[in-house]
């Protein structure tokens, strides 16, 4: 005799035993999970449906039974439908077996036909008549969940109205035998709480409102069975239809809806939508008020609505996941689900979904055959997902904790949450919660309960459970399941871990059963689960506020929202490892990896639509061998991106580089064959199995035994056009510098920084690079550059030289000097051809393509790039300091920079030469003033060395003749009356020191070769000492004359301060500042100083004769300003470049003579001078 529930099996057994006047375990027994009260004397055996299914595994023909009664068949649970189908198949094999199907609301004719028109016995019930009153809430009530949700306020009003109607009926038609209790059927817990609150606030007086639902604690449920005095209203879910008989009920108010568990094969979610109940369920509800007297049922929907509802509740097999059923059938060898004789065959989509879950768990293979793992899962009397966790826990060595969690997930959660103490219950639960895993909450509760059970008496233990809102009965049930699972583990001889399990191992085991219950946090603060389902963490979870990135859920349930319940943090790496067989892999960006000598790609792994690893590097060789072969040939053989010492590689690389360099030199792309053609050459040789370096080497070694040159390329295979025209003379490999050469690197990269000729030179050789020679580039580019220069001319000039290539060719045929400037010679050639005014400045080099200007890359001794560019002058200027440091680095062993006060060193050469990088490095040593003496230093130009040498020799002569210095200071000092006129330039000491230095300079340095040896120095001291006194006398008179005339000029300027003469006054002051710069006695050449009295006379004449000539004078001032600016700009340029140009110095003093000729015609000049003559002189000035 089977019952759907354990409680029913136990109570029915007791009732039958009482009727037969026997004890449980004697003639009547029962067998439920964890309890077996059956003996050999037992004739009647009560059990749950599941227990009978379990017995089939050992007793395929049910030989232990003569008759089987399937009770409550109308509930159509999975187990009931499964048993009915099995019995239908068994009957032909056991014709002696008697089967009885019983139910109060069964579709008996359908069942009869199912069992080959079995006889039907109708037994009238013992219930009292029930009056049905239809009180629809509105005329157009719908059956959608949304409408029900919107009508919550109407339902509450309907219940209040029904209670009021009951009171009126009682007053109008009193019935003392009818109980006064009211049973109200609602959809769920939330509805019960809302209606209870409304009734307590607005319902009739003296009304006791009690909730009743399955999650309610036993104490709360038992209240409905306790005595009471006032009218009781029990607000219940469909649990009160059959599972619990509520006493003293005379009235039923039926909202007509219930939460029906319904599995969605599409979303893989166990939904709990609110749906209208069937006619059978509605009648079952109505019958609850006709148990002890006539009752009244008020239905809050219309009679038409009732008539349109299905007659019976849809069987569970049509609305649940079938994985467990399929697995059991496979284990019992009952064939495929689609061929099993169910009364209502499940939708094939549900069947397929069940197989998919089993395949996810590894319980069945692709052919839907049970696997060894599937047989292991069958041994555990729990859901396949939970069984899978246990199998994984054995492998991960965390079986002890997993037994606790698996048994906890198999029963109703042990914590309680009474409606009136929810806050306290939540706080109590927090003491057990783990911050990252609700699964570990089970472990914490279990361990705590075990400890308390050991430490406390039974009564105190039960009190402790109550105080902590833990259900004693649910804990007992949890412990019973745990013991049963542990018994299975021992039978399988699995070993539990002795050490506490680590978080990762435990949750990887749990994950093995929940792969399709994985979710990742999305941008909307919610989660996206497998198959693009959106869910939220259940509010009661410890993780509801933390929200880790990846989670797994023990179950995904849809009520008013989709919730993940019993949640834990996981890592995406665990998902990738545990769910490897279920992952969907897509590959992208296959590419060659030189270091690994193989093709790799990026793998994106997804699990049921969730991206687990978006970008993982993997070896692509086994995934797409053909593509790998193509990439290997392209990169390893064509592009040489493969490291090997095989002779073919060096030979091929060298041959290709030679041809590529010819293309770089000639700036062509038509010499070497393209990569596609080269690919075809190798493709014809390399076999299909070569996909990476390893397979290539294996093949190559074997192939080269028969043909050593199988991979050697020939020049004829690689060239498209003849290369003989590209000569070494046209495109040399070196640029010649003094004493050697520097390599040229040709680059054909239009638009790139290194396009054209690249000359890499150490900083110490920078001055060996001559700008004039570099202008010519190489012979192969000369004509192109000449054409470009001609085309860069302004249009007014360019029009005379068309076509430009003809003029460029004619110029090159004129045999120009390639040691001199290309631009200067080309300008002269063009000017002579067309008689037009053209100079080197007429060319605009900024318009030239980069490759027509040499690119200079300068390196320091460590090989670091200091400067790079195409402006040679600017590079030399910016690297003067670096050049000096590099010279010191090169000569640090041979150059002593000590400070000397006498000649204590070897002869000083004019130039210091060293070899570096195949070229001659030149430096120019000189004595330079340092501290109170002199030191030997190197300079990068002869000009800088000469200036330093003159001052160094002067200092050394003064130090060598201290007696003569004292004599000059004493005997040739200027009188006080003259010396005071030096005040604008300095004090008396600086005047005296200046006179001494000028005298020494005239006697020992001026107009004489520079001293370079000690012998020369001594000879110069002897010869110069004799001239020292006369030189001092001459300088004394000259300086006195200059100071006297300067004083007269300043006095004249001071006497007349009229505004009309301001421009002239300011111009004279500016002229004087240039004639008398700081230290003028040391720095102005003596020959120039001899003309100073005449210049000062001319200034005085200009000032005295200014009257009436002011306008003309101002015009001349503007003209002179432009000339001085011209001189100043070129002077600065020469100073930066280290150029010593006597022509520029002569032009500067010619400008002073021009001033004399303009403003004081009566003052003689030493030579004719004019503006035109100045411009002609300027042509000889270095550019």
C-alpha cells in the first residue's frame, strides 16, 4: 500500500493496525525513508511511492507482493506515474499480481482504459453537503499571473466581503452543528501575510487569524489544531487541500489560485507561477468544510470560470525536470522515456532537457547511454545534481563536508522564520552564515548542532534549537538523510577526509553538480545566469549585499522575480576546469609565435552562453592543422620568423637580404619576388603534416638525407628583373671621411623618419662629416636631387629652367666639384645659363622629399642615440658638449688636464688624431685658462682651439715674467687725470691689468705663430721681453688718446639733450657700446684700436654738425641698423658652428668706416667704402 507522503504512510498504517487490533510491525507495518517497521509476520505493508520504486531495483517482478494499492493517485506525482507505467509493463509477466488504484477525485475511466478496461469500484464518501456560492471579484477576471498580482487589493476586499456574508448567513440561517471556522485558500506566503494584516486591521471583531503553509514551523502549524473560543480564520496555501486536515472548518473561501511548480525547459528555471487550480482541486478545497456538518464554500470567481478550468491538475511529469526519472529508468533498464507507457507521456522537449542535464553531469554520454559515473549517481537516493557533488567530493578529498551539504540540500532548510519574529530569526541565522558561501552555512549549523547535542541534555538541546530558530524535526530529517548517504559512502568504501576541506576544493565539488546554475554579475547590479537568464541573489543569502563577480546557486526559482537561492562565490577558473566537457570553444586571431615556433590563437570559452574566459592563448596546431601549416610556411620560411641553425636558413636569409638591400638602394620594389610567390615555392616542397617547428624539424632531417639542398633557394627563383644596372659606384656602401669611411644604411620607406640615406656616426666623428660633401648624397641620387632643387625655386626663377631634368643633366655633365657645395655650384651654373639672379638661398630645401637629405644618427660611446636628423649644422651645434666629453673619453689615458703655472708638458700638436669606427677622429689641443693657471684641453674646431691657445699662452707668459709685470704696472701706469676717464669701463686696477695684458699680447702673441713647444716658449720669452717696454709705451699713449676722445664725446652728448636729437643720441650710444664692450682692451684687435681715435672724432663731428640734417641722419640710422643685424646674425651663426672667418671680421670694421663716410666726410677713411662695396664684400663672407 503506497502513500505519497511519509506522514500519511505512517498514520494510515496505524489506522489499519488499530482496525485489525494489531501492533505496528506485526501484521501491519510500514517502510519509509530511515524507518522500517516491517517483520516476517507482516501481511500489509505501507510505504511511500519512492520506497516501492527503490525496491524494484532488487525485486524486478515484485515477487514479494500479491497485491499493490496505489493510493492518492490523483496527485499524479512523478513517482506515482512512474509506478503506474512500471506496473502496466509488469502485469503481463505477473498476471497473478492484483493492483488497486484509489483516489477521491480520480479520472477513473481514463485509469480504467489505461489498465485495459479494469473494473471501477465507486465508494461513496462520508462527507456532508457543501453549498457553493460564486462571488466573482469582477466580470472579466483573467487567468494570468500579472492580473492576479494586480488584483491583490480586490482579493482582500473579496475575502472581507465573504466574511461579512458568512456572518449574515449565520444570522439568517443559524446551524448550531456547523463549525464556525473559516479556511481561506491563497496562492502563497506573501498573500497570506498581506491578507492577515488587512483582516487584523479591518476584519470583524474577535477574529483569530492563523497562517498555514509548509515552511511554517511546527509550533506555528500546530496552532490550527489547538482549541479556541473566538471565530478562527485560517489563511492557507494548497497544503490544506490534502496534506493537512484543519479541524472545525465550516466555511471555505477559495480564491481559486495556487502556486504551481512548473519547470521551463527553455529557461531551465523551476518556476512557481500563480495559476488557477483545476476543478478537482477546487472541489477538494470545498470538501474541507463538509467533514463534520454541512458547509458553505464561497468561490471568489465565477461559475463559468470554474466550468472552463481543466478537470484535473496537470501531472507533475508534464511540468518538471525529468533527469532523475530518466536516470532511474536507465539504471533499472526500463528503456527510453519516450517509449515508456506513461499515462500522460511527457513533452519530448522536457525529455530532451532531462538528457541534457544528465549529460552536463556526465551521467549519460552523447548516445544517451548511462556512464560509469551515472551508475555511481544512481547509488545515492538524492537528486542527480547532489549525487554528482558527492562523487566529485571523493575526488577532491572533501567528502566529510559534502555529506553535510548534500543531505542539507535534500531536505527542507532547517532554519525557521516566524512571521512575528522575522528580525530575530534573521539575526540568529547570521551567526551561522559564511560571508562567501551559503553552502558553508549548512556546515556551520551542523557542526554547532553536533557540539550542542554533545554538551547539552536533550531538553536543553531542543530549547537551544528553539532559541536559534532551528527546527528540531527538520534537523532530525537532515541527520537521517546524512546517515543514509554516509551508509552508501561506506558501502562504496569511500574514505572521508580527516582534515578540514579547503574552500576551493569543496566548492569545485559543489560546482560539478551546478554548472547550469552559474551566474556572473552584470552591469545592472544583477546577475546573468546560464542561457542568458537574469536573476538576483535571494535576499536571505549572506551574499545578497556583497555580490561577488561569479556565483553558483543550488536552485534558481521564479516567483515574482527570478532568484538564485543558496549561493556561493566561485572563480571563473573553476568553471573552466570543472565544466571543461560542457564548454563551448571559439577561436580567433590565430597567429605565429616565433618563440614557441608554432601557431597560437585566442580561445573564448563559454558555458551555456556565459563567457567564462574571453581570451586564452592556446596551441592551434590540433585545432586547425591546415591553417597552422599555412602560417608556418608564411612566417617560418617566407618571413624567416623561425630560429634554426639549419644551413638552408642562413643561405636563404642572406640571399633575400642582398636582393632587399638592392631594392632599398635603388628605391624600387620590383626586384625581389613577392611573398605570395615565395610562399608557393615552399608550399610545393613542405608536406601537409608540417604545422609547427617540431613537425618541421622531424620532416626536414629526414628529407635532407635524400636531398640536402631541398630547402635551398636559388637567385634565379627570387628575382623578377635584372639587377646589373644597380652599380656599386652609383650606390656605394660607405661615405668617405678623412682617414677612413662610414657605413651607409639605405632605407626605402617613403614618409618614414629613416627614409633614404642613413649615416650612423659616433659623436667623436661628427666633425669629420662635411656638409658640402653630404649634399651630394650618392651618384645614383644626384640627378633626382638636382631636379628637386630646381623645382624648389620660386616660380619667378623656376620658369626659366623647364624642363628641370634637362638642366639637372647638363649641370652634372659639366663635371662639378663634389668636394664643394652642390647648391652653390648648381646656383652658379643656372645663373650663368640664364643670366638670372640666383643664389644658394634661392633653393627651398623644405620642399624636398626626405630621402634627398641625408639622415644623420649620432651615437655616444655606449651606443645610445644622441641626435638624429637631416640638419647637419644644427646637430653639430647641439652636440658640442657631448663631443667634448667623448673626446675626453677617447684620450683619457694620453691627456693630462692638470693646472700649470709654467711650461711643464710636451709639445702641443695642432691636431690630435685617433681612429674610431674605421674613420679618423680629429681634435684640436690647446692651452686654456683655468683657475690661476692653464690646462691642456681638446677642442672640436681649430677656431675654438686658436682662441683658447692665445689666451692660455698670454696667461703663461704673464706667469713666467712677474718682474716685468711689476715694472709695467709701475712705470707705464696712466696719470690720474687720464685714468679717471676710464671710470665708465671699470676701476684703476682693471685698467692697469688691461694695459699689462695688451702689452704682453703685442710683445709675445700678436702677428706671430702660436707657440707649441717649450723651446719655442723660451725663445718667445727672450725675444718678446725686449719689445715689451716699447709695446707698453705705444699702448699707453693709444689708450690715453682713446679715453680722452671718448670723454669729449660723452661730454658733448651730455650738454645737448634736446628731444629732436634723441634718435641720433641713442644711435651714438649704441655704437659706443659696440666699440667698448666689457673687456674691450683684451678682446678688440690692436689694429682696430688704432682706428678708435678717428672713429670717436667722426662721432663728435656728426653730433656737432647735426643741426639741419636730423631727418637725413635718422634715415641713415635705419639703414645702418639693417646692416648691423645682418652682421650680428652671421656672427652668432659662426660662433655656434665654430667658424673662424677673417672676411666677416674685415666687414665688421668696414661698417665702421662706412659710418665715418656717412656722418663725417671730412674725416679720412683708409680705403674707399660705400653700401655697394659692403654688399660685394659680403659675398666673400662664409655662409
